[in-house]
């Protein structure tokens, strides 16, 4: 398969997976709220975030492994691939044992600080292990193969396995929650979905990469960038985990549940955007490893233009429609106040600022510039933690969102100058003007349709009709602004898309 064909396969599979994730992500929290209430939903969300925090023990390893595999895969160096995979396996085994130790510690400590009348401390401790089980499988069985699949631009295989696993998980939750099964038992049975995905990926990888010799001498030096990549992954973990952790300790489980419902919407939007990102880091890594600057410039310009257009449309629609959706979704939930417009606005603003730096952040990974960005990543982490600790006790959920916004603004500015200087050698002004056009387009879109934000809609059908209308309006506004201000790039992107579609139809 060519690089473009792999990109198309990854994109289609990722699109299918993200659509499944988005749909399931809407259904599951609703089931949890109705069947178990806001307190249990908040408890599960809180523990899940703590467990995701512990993935810090592998921080940098995945990125370093994928980066180190680009060249041997391009050169078809089987011995080189084997030595890197073996080294990756050994590191993951060590990380896995540390992860288990951290789960034991959490299981012992968490019930002391977080109490609920719904579950005994012993059951809470068991729930910690159950929710961490899928990562244990990852460490000891799948991680080494996931790295080679990603580096080889075959992430569509991961997407297929994840689709089936997600559907199985949903079926288990729907059936068991209907009969009021204890939440700990429900999550235990749901592990079956994780086991299925693990078996699927394991047997595929064993067949596809049968040449990998797991007895080869580990090439530990190939993963030397692991600790340099640590800060980059640490940042991602902190951004995802810190809000729930701070709200858990400085607020209530009900507020954790409120945060999780709004975050569910953002996660769904992120899933849509991830469709566009699938496999791109590996594609750009391949281009950079070949040092083809002409191809890099054209590909990156097209990508940045397209991605900024996508987030402009997505977050314009989201800003207008997030509160009407949350009101419908939680209309019969009375044990917590989910109608919080300021929180909704801050969520969308933070998500938009986070995604502005996605094109540049992707190139940091593709180019392996982990060490070079350590200082900036550390500052961003501090921009989240310090204001968060100060603001959450004072203003709750809004406090952590403000902290996240501050950190993203800092990192947006930093990467705006770093990537053109160190990687692409393209003018900074190109990206800056695209960001300005994005903001202007959002303003033009949101102001005329903003009245919908405060509407109380009768149900999902009415909401969907409004969503379709706002989406069409947003697309028209973006195309019009792009045609006037960046016509050359618009034509280039449309031409690339047309060529990909034509090539696909010729093979059918």
C-alpha cells in the first residue's frame, strides 16, 4: 500500500471507530446516570481518571518506539525492527509492574479519602483493579505490537479491533444495567470486551510481523528518546486527568459527574477530529525521515489549512448547541445541576484552544523533538496545576477550565514560533493568519445563531434539525471566508481531495 492508500484506510477505519465511540459515548453515561445516579457516575469517572494518570509510567515510551521504527520499516530492516520491538517489550514489562504497584496503592488509599454510601470501601478497592485491568493487558501483551502497527501506518487494524470491543462493551453495560447488577460486577464482566480486542490484535500482529524475532538483542539505544518524550506525554496525561482529580479532592462527586457529562460532549467532538488525524503523525514521520522538504511544505500547508477549517466549523456549531444538548440529555436528572452555561462556554473555548496547536504538536512527535520541547511542556503543566489548585476550591469546575485555557494559550503561542523555526522552515505569518481567519469565521458564525444557546428544545429531533441548519451555515461561512482570504490553499486542498477520491474509484 502507498502512503496515500494507508492514509485513506486509516481515515476510513478511524471514522467508523470514532462514530461508534461518539454514539456509545452518548449512550453509556446516560445509562449510568439513570441506573446508578450521579454519585456512582462521578465515582467511576474519578477512578478512571486516576488510572489514566498512572499511565505516566509508560510516558514517552510509545512515542519513542514509534519514532525509532520509522527508518527500519522504511528500509525493511527486519533485524533492526526486531531489536527495537524487543527493547520496547522489555520496557513495557517493567512499566507494567510499576503500574500494578500504583493500582495497589490507589486501591488502598482512595476509599479513605473518597467515601460514598453506595459502595463499601472494599468494593471501591476492587473497582480500582477492574478499571485498570485493560491497561495491564496493554503493558504485558499488546503495547509492542501497537507501536509497530502505528509506525507502519496500519492503525486501521487497531480501529477495527476497537470498534468490535466497544460494541461488545456497550451490549454488556446495557443488559446488566437493565437488571440493576452491582456496578463492580458490571465492570468486571465488561472486561470480556477488552480480552476480545487483545486477542484480535495479538493474532493479527503475530501473522503480519512474523519476521519479528522476540529473542533478538534489545536495541535499548533506539529508545533513548523515551525520557525526552516523557514530558510531552506527561502533558497529555495531566491535561486529561488533572481536572477530575482536583474536582474529586476539592469539590464533590456530583461535580465530577457534571464535568464528565460536559467532557463527554468534548470527547465526542475530539473523536470526530481524530478521524482526520488518523495515521498522519506516521505519514509525516515518514516524510521527515526521507528529508523531502518540498513534499513536507505542500503536505503540511494543506493539512494545517484543512484542520483549522475543520475545528472552526466543529466548534462554532458546538458553541451554539452544547447547552441545548446538555439540557435535553439531563432533563430528568435531579440530583445535580447540569444547566451551567458558563461551564459550557469554557469547555468549548478550551477545546478550541487545545486543537489550534494540534498540527504543530503532531510535527513535534513526527520529528522526534521531545527533548527540545521539554521546558515548554513543563511550563504548560505548571500552568494547569498551580491555577487549578487555587481556582477549583473557589469557583469549582470553571476554575480548572480557566487553568486549562491559560496553559493552552501559552502552548499555542510557543508552538506557533517553534515549528516554523525548527521543523518546517515555513513563514510564521501563514499559520498566524489562518488562526485569525478561524477566529473571525467563528465570530461571524456564532453571533447570528447565538440565540439558540439559551433555547430549551423539546427533544433530540428538534436539536438535530437545528444542528443540521447551523452546520450548513457554518460550512458556507468558512468556504466564503476561505475563498476571499486564502483561495490558493482552498483550491489546493480541494484538488488533493479530488485526486484521492478518483484514485479510490479507479481501484473499485
